[in-house]
């Protein structure tokens, strides 16, 4: 009894464990299978070697489709080039996977989804290329491996579908390769036929032999000759000339067909009685026309080349009841047969003179001899004088106004002013741009160099209007002179030019005073020359065995802008010695402060044994700086020292300039040289206060990701727990019985 209970419980556990595992239910032969249609569709029904064919694989309407599989078979005539499933197919089918594998040519879809559709669903697309050399007439077919293991569709109830599949549905017929015509010729270039006859003698020869282009025949004039488009049979229709063309592909050949009329026996005529001419219509002598061939004959059967017309005459029919002709030269009666014919023209009889509203007409025929003059502006003009616009009121140009309301530019009313607003001179408005730096326009006085005197602008359109009196122009003022500098008491070294007192608030100095050497006679071998006021070394201590060389020059500073030049240092250089020289630099700069001419010296020392080389001369020039507002003189001079008796010291100088070719002008020696630098800086503008930047928006908090559905997993876990509990209960029950 215990064994039976144990067996039943074990079976119960196995059943619960198997519930969570989906397995296909293979129906027996008596079960009903749902039907599904499987189709492979090529994009063409015929193809040539080298052509690419695209095949699409569809499944028809389905209900709760879950799994599917098929493997494609490519025939020997085709070369498989690739394939794939549509993007997003798995999501569309609700499948875990749905994909066509190009390497194996196998499609498989599976998962827990259910797909229902009332339309065809595209599962895969492949491409194949027709191999070269495949014979025409072959009919390759892309198929599937048609067995239950490789070709099946099943629904969510694990029931297999009955597949409706036509194995020959993807058949493609191979056509012959195109062989275009390279030339075409006819056996005749000219053919003569009689109207009504036919001819089949034209033969077209196409190159190459076996060309796939067929010959098509056509006629240039089907009313002269027709041709059968397929056979080339020509039929003459009527006298004339036509061109017969044979076309094969892009090649053509032609034959000229001349059609002559068949002989006529003139067995039937239509007579035309004689008719008189008049001023308009020509009459003719009596004649007759052959009804068979259309030729003309007189009444004695003599052939005629054309209708025997009679000349026009003066047989008019003038209408004397009305003046039909009315022109500038007069009036006349018009012929009823032809309005262009009229009798003698009679001059007009003038009526009353034309006025502004009434024309002058002929009293006989009513012809308008002179039109009404209309409104004459010149007789109704009033001059409007020019009035200049002011800051606050519009003005106007000079013009003339007619009583009709029109405006004109001149007294003769020759040029109309169509745009009446164009005569208005708009009020100018205030333009506070004129500077008047006087007490009447002064706004504020600077306390010191940290401020500027300010002045109100004057209106450029009216000098009597000042921004001072305009509440809307509170910002229309400008800076004038800078306030006075406040100098300290200490001497500040300003370079070679001297020393000065510096402003307490700006980098500015009062008048530069020359340095005061602490002794006369220059530097010696024992001590240098120093300024007794500011302590600047004016001349370094001399070195034994050297020669001191001082090259004098002038430096002029000019003001070319709005601001005075301030303190600045300019550097100079010597180079391009005529013979090798090694020198020690003593002084190469000039200190300036303001607009004037400064005395400068370029000072260096050389060994006394190089004095002879120095006599060959050298180039002296200014080194171009980069200070804002300055323009530097870039002239170069050649300096030649003059030694007297010995090379102990330089006694004088000769300077030469360079010409346009860069060669020295030996014929124009100079005793001194100078450089000129200009300063063109503008007064600074007061910059506007910076705007406060906008506060950037706070970043948005991203959404928390959503968790997936775990219902299936939970069900599986619950079933395992129930199965385990049942198994443990069975074991405990068995042990209890055994006791």
C-alpha cells in the first residue's frame, strides 16, 4: 500500500514539473491541422545571364503563429548572392528570434509570442544572379527542403499548420542574351512604282547574324507609299516620293520610292462655264476638269496647265448712302464687294474747335479731326515753395499743385509726382554730435587726472538745441581734457633723457630734467659717471684696452593722433660692419616723454686692436617695436668713423644713405642723422557696464527605468516549490510508516 501511495505522489510531482515546460503536441492522423500558404515570389519571370533576381518569401494569413522554419534550395543555374529578414521582424511576430541566416539559407523564428495577421507577411528576401552561359529556355526554381524536420509552421497551441506550397511558384525562364545590331543594309536604294502597285523586293540584312534586334519598316509619307512594318512590303498610293526606312535597334537604312500616276483615258469631265471678273473676284474662261485624273482642258479638249483666269477690272459697287471711308485725309464711299476700295476722297468739313471736353469733328462724316484737349494741368497750377525741415517739424520740396489734385515738379507740368509723400522733407530729429568745448556747454570739471572735463553735445541740425536742455539726451555728453596730474616729490629715472616726478595715479611724468653728472670729464678706468639726483649710471666705467665709440643721432617724436605721446623707450642697433668687429654694448636706447626732438647716442666699446676694422663703417638703424599707437622710422644709415692721428678715439663721423636699389649714396655724405617716430592714439571710450548673464535652466531629472514582467518566472518558481514540498511530504510519510 505504501509503495502505491509513493508512486502516485511521484507521478503527481512529475506532472506539476512538466506543466511549466511547453512541448509541441503532435496530433495523430485524425487531428485537424490549420492551413497556411507559403509563397516564394521572384521580381521577374524572365531573366538573362548576368541579371539579378530578387526573391521574397511570404507566409499567408495566420492565427497565433509561434514557431516557423524553412531552408531554401538554390538551383545550379543561379548564383546565390545574399539574403536577410526585414528589420524588426522579431518584434512584429512577438518572437524571441526571427531571422534568416545568409550562410545556411535557413529561416527560423521561435518564442512565446502569438502572431495573427489577415495579410501576407514578408519573412525573408534573397538575391541570386543568373550564371553566365546558362542556355535560353532553362527554368530554374528556388525551392525549400520540403520535409517535416526542415519545413514547418506551428501555432501557440503547438499544433502544426498544413502548408499550401507550390514548388514551381518561383520559376523564372532564362532568355537569350541580347545581341544588338551593329549595322543594317538594304538591297536597293531606289524603287519606282505605279500608283496602286505593290512590291516585296526590298530585303534588309542585319549585322551580326543572329542579332536579337528585329527589323521594323516605316514610311515617311503614307499618302504616297505605305509599307508593312513586319514584312517590308511596299504599296504605292499616289504620285509623289517617299522614304522607306528599315530599323534594327539603333541602326537604320533607307530606300527612296517614287510613285508615278497610272495612265488616264479621260472618260469623264466636269464643265465650268465662263465667269466675269469684277473689282475683287477674278472670273475665268469656260473649261472642264477630268473626273479621273484631275487634269484641265478647254472646251476644245486642248490641255490647260491651270484655270484660265480673267484679269480684275473696275467694276465697283460703291454705297453712296454712307461715308464708309473716314480717315485723316478725308471721307469717301466704300465698295460693297471690297471695303478696301473706295471712290474719290473728299476733304473733311471742320466743325467747332476742340475744347477740354469736346473734340473737333467733321460736319459731314463725324470723323474726329482733333480730340478734346482734356484737363490741361499747366492752366491750373499753383506753386508751393520749398520749406526746410527742422528738428521737430516736417518741411517740403518745391512743387506745383493742380486743381485736380495732381502734383508736378515743374511749371510746365511735364513731370508728374505720383508719390505725393516724396515731396515731404521729414523732420530731422536731434543729432547730438557737435562738440562745443566752452563754458556754456560744460557739464562737469575734473578734480584731477583720474577724471575728465565733460561737455554736452550740440544738435548738428540746429545749433540752438543742446543736449543740456533735452531730458531725453541725458547720455549725450563727451569727455574733454583730462584733469591735472598729481606728481610726487621723488625723482624717477626716465632713461637717458633725464629724470622727472611721477604722477601718483597714472604712468605719467612732469617735465623731464636733464641728468646731473656727479663729475666732469666722463667715465674713467676707475669709476663710472652717475646722476647725482636719481642715481642712474650715465656712463659705465671704462675698461682698460678698449675704445669708446659714441654714434650721435637725433630722434624726433611727433603727435599725429588725439592723445599726447607719453614716456616711451626706443631701441637702436648697429650691424653689417665693413670688417669683423666684436663690440660691447653700452647704450642702445633713447628715453622720450612728449613731443619734441631728442639727442641720442648709440654707445659701445671695442678692443683698441679692432679700431682699424671699425673704420670700414657699419649700419645703424632703429629696432621696430610693437607699442600701440606708434609708427617707427625704419630708415637705415651707414656710419663711417673719422680717426685723427691715432685710433685711440673717434673724432667725427660721416653718414651715408641707401638709395632705392640698396646702394650707398657716396655723393651725398651727411654730418648728422635723425629718426622720426609718430604717435596716433585715440582717446579711450568709456566701456558700457557688462550685462548680467541669464541663469541657465536646471537640468531635468531622468525618468527611472521600468522593470520587466516576471510573471512567467514567478510561476515557474512556484511550481518548483510545490513539487519540492510534495516530494518532501512523500519521504516523511514513508519514514513514518517504516517506524
